[in-house]
């Protein structure tokens, strides 16, 4: 059926299949690590603002390094860059495990290590985003991007709930230990990629960064897609609010907290099962804007409910909308961007897709510290709806963008 997930890239391309499997396994462990960091900070501070600082420690280094890295991303062997950075991430993950087990350095040390990992992610993420269009083309590109997001959603579906159970049973340190081990899968997937330095326009340096920014600014479809993603994540990202809402409304148990992120993934995985309807959509920009509005409305309503079942259902709806929005954004950006700019635009896309949520978590934590978790969630959803509508009205090129058959 054409509405179901298109599996042709996995069947037809062994290199993409190995990369996808390695990314999926590592992403599963990464969910353990992300859960562990948030729970570790919350458990030792019981402060929404402190949990929000996890977002700052992640988002700020990622933005700085991703933008700085765009000065040379289109001029180096991206496979070698990703491999070397991933090895260093393994070492940092092991250090985080040590802090969690011993409490040496406490929350400041954990935040410093998180910031260091995020800085490396600012280099790895954009490089990874160029691998799919390198391996796939034509009608397989949107399908490959959807499968990559399915990988992320599967990790979210299984990881946080399992991490919550493991934390309740054995302690948060074991989650970070598992995360460290699963980095090996990412290395195996990256090792199979072809080597080589991509062709790029101009020489590496700050002029290259400015050229990438200028291209994004003068290309309405790319500019609108990135701004719409930032509107959704900066204004309505809910993850930093999960521990606060859990404590305010649902008893504060870690196994319940794990269900919140799992609910996002349940919606995402269900959406991915039907992702054929999204990847074959002729107007991905329009679909992205609609999904962004659904995401915001669902999260706003979640902030108003006191029922755990209704809360989880609304979070699942948001997760489904986010999944199709991410696939649609990637299709627009990767289709419009020429190969010579792909590394630099991927850096900007990575900033929007990764740093945006982290800074959104900081915003959410600060608002919750002065109000409550539910109020912060509701206000975020409302403002994100307004921003998405403004972008849709002001960027007709994004609404009208038509994907090639």
C-alpha cells in the first residue's frame, strides 16, 4: 500500500541499510543517556530552571560549533569527520557514566560534559544529514529521510520507558553506561560509508559560512522551512517540562516520566507506519506547516489536562505531527539545496532541528519556574500556533513548493 512506509532504500542499498541499523542502535542508547541526564539534574536539584539549563548546555555549544563547522563541512571528508568525533563522544559518555555513579563534580560536571558532547554533535549532525542524499536520489530520497526519522522514533519509543525502569531498579548510572556501549553501533554504520572530499563552491572559511547563510536567506522555501521548525521547537518544546508536570500532576515516579517521551515516540512510529502518505505528498511545505500547527495545539491542550491518559494521548498526537513535519522539512531543504551548499545548509538545518529544541527546553524551564509546568506547556503551544500561521502567510513559496515526481 502506498500509504505505508517505503522500505525500498533498506532493501536496495546495503550501505544505507548498515548506516540505518547503526544509527538506530546508537539512537536507542542515546535515549537512555538523554533520560539519565535530565533525571540526574532533576533528582539532585528539583528545579525546573536547572533542568532547563540542560537545554542551554546542549543548545548553545551545538549552535556555535555547527555554524563554525559550516566553514569547512563542504570541504572535508565528512565520513572521517563523523568517525573521529564519534570516538571522542564515546570517551565523554564514559566520563558522564563516572559522574553519575560517583557524583564527583555533580551537576556542574554533568552539564560541562553534556555541553562537550553537544559541541561534537554540531559537527557530526550536519555531516550525517548529507549522507542520505549522497546514497539516495530521486523518489528514494524522501523515503530514506522518513526511514531515518523512523529510526529516531523507534529509539524514542523503546528507550525512555526502558530507561525509566532501569533507573528505578538500578540507578541512573547504568543508563549512561548502556549509552556508552551502543556508540559502537554508530561507528560500524559510519565505517561503511564511501570516503572522499565533496565538491564545494569557494574556499573554506568565514566567507563560506556567510555564503551559506546568504543562500538560506534568499531562498524562501529553505528560509520558511527552517523558521517554521524553530517556531515549533523554540516556543513549544515540552521535554524539559516533563519532570515538572510529572511531579505536579502524576506523582513524580520515574517510570511514569519515561512514558511521556515514549508517548511522543508512539505517535511518531504510528505516523511512520503511514509515512508513504507523507513522502509521496506533492506539497511537503504545506504539509509541514499543517503538522506544525497540530503539534502546537496538541501540546497546548496537554498543558491543560489533569488526566494521565489524555495527557499521553495528546503527546502522542504531537509526536505524530512532528514526525511528518520533520520528513517534509528535510524533503524541501534537501531538494532545493544544490550539492555545493548541502553541508552548510545541513548545518543550519541541524541547528534548527537540534539546538532549537534545547533552547526551547530552556525557555520552557524558565517559564515553568515562574508559573507551573502546565501553564508553560499551554502558553508554548499558543505562541507556536501564532508563529506558524505568520510564517505560512508570509512565505507562499513554502506553501506552494511542489516535489518532483
